[in-house]
């Protein structure tokens, strides 16, 4: 979703343009969490995709594809 607000000084009016793009698939980011995500751990994007972090005891500490951003829109 994108919203752009512009002041048109010639017409002396505000212009608000809103549009949205809707996809049909998920977008995943590759990385790990710095702590348990259930306890507020933050997502850390992978630094070097050729050398991901692996072998950690906790699965959240390993680099993997993860859904970390999403938008829920309710239309009524």
C-alpha cells in the first residue's frame, strides 16, 4: 500500500493519492533471530548468503527463509 500527499501550490489544494498492490504468494526473508522470537528476539537478515549461520541448538538461531513481515487488511 502506498499513500502520497502533495500540495499543489498552483491550485492551492492538497492531493492525496492512494494505491495498493496485492500479491498471491508470501515473501520470505533469509536470516535468523538474535534471541527467542517468542520472547521478543529481533530478526537479523543474513550477512553473507554464501555462508549462512547453521548448526545452532535453537532453530531460531539458524539462518533460514522466514516470514517476518506481513500486512493484514480488513475491509468492512
